[in-house]
C-alpha cells in the first residue's frame, strides 16, 4: 500500500568543505559475420528519439552516430534507467566528470541515506530517484532528491510486507534500479511489487503485486522501458522463471513468457538470475536480449516470441548485455563466468553457429562491463580488471586492483571508472594500454552503479549519496 508520510520536507544537504592476476584464457569458436546488421539501437521514449542520450541542458534536433544520439540544442539532463538511456554506461561526450575526489575534496554535497538499497539513481533534469528498504524487507520506499541542494523532495512508502524471504548479504531488498520519463517513475522490488508514481509528487498511479517468484537471494533485475511504452521485467526465481511485458501506462500485462530452458538440474539455486534485459535493432527489427540462468534468449518485444538462444553452463546471470551495432556481448554469470560474443542474426538455438568468441577466465559475474571504442573493460568480482579487444576477445591488459566489485564499469571523458566495495574508485585511461590516472576514496563503498551528470557524478555508497564535482 502507499503511504504519503514525508520526512522533513527539506532534509539539509551535507556540504563537505586477492587472487593472482591470472591472464585471460581465450578459446575462440570463430563464425562468419552476416552482412546487413543495422547499427542503430531502439530508443527509450516514443515522444522523442533523442530521449536516449545522456546530456545536459530541450532537445530540438539531433543526429544518430552509431548507437548514440548527439544533441544540437539544450535539453533537461536525463539518465532515465539502469546504465542510462542508451544502456551503455557512458557519459555524454561533453560531460566534465572529476578525476579526483575524497571526503573533503570535490564533494558538492553528501546526503546520508536512512535505509538499505543497491539501486542506482534514475535522473531527469534536477531530480534523482532511488529506492531503499528496511534491513528486514518489511517496508519499501521511493525517494526523490533535489540534485541542486542534495535534499529530499519527497519520500513514499510503496509496499509493506508481512512475509519476506531472506536476502543474501551481498544483496538488498531494493536493488533493482528505477526508470523515469520525466513525468512518471517506475519502481520494482521483485516479486514484492512494481509501482508507477508521479515524478513531481510521488503520488501513486498504479501498482502490481501479483507477479510471484521466490528470489531466494533477493531481487536484482531492473525494469527496462522501451519506446513503445512497454516495461520489461525478469522474474527468474528459485521456483518459477519468466519474463513479462507490462503497459507502462496502466501496469496491465501485455505478454508473459515462461523460460522453457533445460536447466539440467532440479536445484532452484541454479535457475534464478538477476540480469536486466537490453533492446537492440538487427536488420531493422527490434530484439529484446534477455540473459538468464543457463541461456540468453532474444525475444520479439511486441509478442514475446523467441527469436534465438545461446545456452551455457553458468547460472545467476547478473550483468546487462552489451551491443556495438553488430555483436551482442553476454557475461554468463556464476560458476565461472564467460564473456560471449554473439552474432544476433540467427534463428533458434544458435549456440553452435553464432558464437564468435568465448573468453573463459577473469570475467566478472556481477559487474556489467563497459564497451567503448572497440574495447571491453571488464572487472572480476575479486578485483582483477582487464581490457579485451571487442572484435577478437584478445586480452590487451590485465591489472589487479584488489578489493571486491559489484558496480558496473563507467566510461566518461576518455576514462574508465571502477568502483569497489570499500569506497575506492580507480580511474584509468580508456585505452588498450593500462594507465592508472587516479585512486579516490570515500568512507564507504559501492554496491550500486554510479551515474554521470553533465559536470559531476552521483555515487551511491552503502550509507550515503554523493554528488562529486567541483563546488
């Protein structure tokens, strides 16, 4: 149920004056690429083809270059869902993100967070939205934050739970990231509930609590909003596994598709997954790329009909797929993660025909890698970073940061940002040769993925939200 309780309307902003570095083992299964793959990615909002870009400043015109759109007029800044409107984890080309910070340097504000949550903020204009929950999962909240002041605009309790599954210590009850279109915000807490709220007021529009699954380790998959007003959500549980498309306007089910996967086991722990899907366009047709345990499946977003699948041995997939206009890159999850490069032009089971290469060592199970300028920047959960050639899978460099990693890798201004659990962010050059530029430390570490703004960085640690930027 919704509760319109508010904390103080204006919470004061807090201004602030290892394993060995194994080389990556490459096993290649080369296949010929098919011609005619369309390079563009479908965008997020029907009202504007430019809504997928992450820039600051209202867009009137623009041009598409590869899978990204450049603005020719100003618009409200937007990072509308997990890993941004282009789903690529990249800041805008003209973003001016700091390289150096600490608790006392380049922090515009620090807002302590009362409860627990690993969701990344969604941003529109001067508002950021994130979710949190009590440690026992009995109460779940949505928060809207004024980015200029670092103050809470509104805080709404959206769900109360009398029966709660235990969440893994590495997870939370508020891990899926929200989605916004500038007028509404959609929040998802797994099987505990999905809701749509008014962005300005936090007032409820609709909610669903009838989509069950036993997450077993807690929810993790974020919803994805497409340009046709469909909200796609994974429910890959211990007991049941399916994907749904909901109407973003009403919350009604458009279609639901059970996974229909040969898991090779009755152990539900190897059937669950936590990945967020990804939209791509191939030969003029949209595909919803949906990683789960033991397989990645491409669906038709209008009907849920399966197009192709690739099967593998790993389970509990977490990373979002990457796409460069021709090739899909998938991290397969736990056990021992592989990174697969897949030609998405096939039909049916394409495991033996459309895997272009397979890297089988040093791949992260939780963090989503970064694809930038033909390079893939990857970090293993245990702190070994690597750079791969996206065309061949060949390793360009490896480096042991140490620490533990869950946050997705971020690209900005020719640099790569790597955030760990202990409060350290390593900044490297986005090049095929390793170069460490900076190491920055905050009091607590990141489970959530960072969000770039036009001139600063939103960093959610376990205990606070920071706006990192020159004061």
